[in-house]
């Protein structure tokens, strides 16, 4: 076996290592994922996207390709909106899909995508379901929030507190009984009609420059608090800007996707990282 092929990409600076593995042969252990994502001893990333044929790993999908997404700590996640955009961009660039509309399989279900001529991507994100309310605590300050499921769990706190001043380096407290599998925590300021700003602490990762499902959850929660269940908004995150629409039982996310590097992982490093 030679080196392990990889690519590095990002969606609004939410960055990922992509591992092309059509036949599903890589032994992608949690230890290897964590090593890859470590910014000192590996390539550095917020997560890993394994590009694998759905049939190769026994996944049911109307699409040929399945996005096997792992968080930076090696844990398996259901869905990643920014990752889906990068995944779709890679498929088109690699000649594995045509520019336009196609389907990507995820653990949260199939996600139709549209890769536009400028290589920005629109993802059909599925429903954004309001599931209740809860509280998170940042440095001793409580924030009430709206719980939203976008294929993965979120708690969105729409607040008048300037989110730029929040210290999200450490894991904020949250109700583990309400979120037994952990939760992504979004902190949101309303900038104006149809315009939000957001920061996010992702489960299994920490604060990231962007979170695609989080932006959908943020728009759904802000609409819910305004007594609405449909609408659209831009969302400014530290890594850039995306556009979100929320409808009844559906939502979309549109934003950029960039591939920035490609190469091979050293085989000896790969073997040692799995030990």
C-alpha cells in the first residue's frame, strides 16, 4: 500500500480532511481521525469526510456517494452542512458527479445538493424541528435557548448580549439529561430583518468558524421566537456568510465550498496513528 490520499477543504472556514475511499477499505478508527484533525501532530481540521460508495459500507441511499462524517475527537456524527458542501464540490471536481443537482447519503438521511457554476453549493437540509427549550451556561452566565433538531441536536440562544465577547474556549454547561448525546450550542445576535450573526461551540470539536446545521438551527429558532415557521435569513459567522431558508418540513443552506490542498499521508504515520 502506498500513501493515503487526502484533500483539505473548507466551507466558510469550517475545515475538513477528505479521504477518498470508494470501496470502503480504510480502517478509519477514532484514533486516526483525532490524529488527522490535531493541528499540531496531524493535518488539522474540524472533522473528517470519508468519500465512500454507499453500497460499499451497506448504507441505504438514493445517491451513489455517502458522506461518512467524523468529528475532530473521532466520534461519529449524523450530519454536517458545511461538510456536505465541501463533499459535493469534491465530487464534481473529481468527475464523480456532474455540476447541478444530485444526492448525497448521510447518517441523517439523503441530502439533495445543487453545485452551482461558481462552485457554491445549495444543500437541502431536511426539516428543522423545534424540540423544546433548555439553558446553557457560559462562564457562569446562563443563556436560555430553543432546542432544534436538524438531523443532529442544537440549542440556539438568541441574545442581546454581544456574542463577540463570549469566551467559548471551554465547553459550556448544558443539560445532559435533555441532550444525552451532546449538543451543538449556537449563540445568536439579530442584526436586522433577515440578518443574523452567530458563534457556535460544536460537540466533539469546540468553537468552530462555522457550522452549517447550526446556521439552519439559528434561523429556525429566531423565526420560532418571532412566531413564524417559515422565512429566510443571511447568517454571518466568523468564517463568512451563508444564506438559509426554512420552510414547513424543509430547509436549505447555500454557501461557498473550497478545496485548498491535496496530497498523501505517510503510510508509517497512518499505521502509528491507529495504534
